[in-house]
C-alpha cells in the first residue's frame, strides 16, 4: 500500500491524513518511508477514504461534465 500516493491523491497533508485516520504524523512518515506498514484498521480507513474520494469525483464529474458537454454542442 503506497500511503504517500494515496495521501497525494486525496490532496491531504500528513497532518490532515493523521487526523483523519486517526494516527500520528510520525506513523504517516514511517508508512510513507516503508519503515512500517499501516495496521489493519488504518488500511481499512485508507481504502474507505479513497473510495469516498472516488465517489465524490465521480459525482462531480458526472452531471457537471455532461452539462458542460451539452452546452458546447
């Protein structure tokens, strides 16, 4: 699990991600540097955050994108 890539995809700082999980910034840093791996609960929460982000992106892309495409036609 690439925690740094996930955090960047979510547009979060280490502090924001630490607060969201919840964990410490030190743990986030260790995960990103492959010194340690997130525990099962943290991995589940990371997956959940990614899914939430993808749902929001899909919802914002869907009707808005179609409306913009229709106005361009």
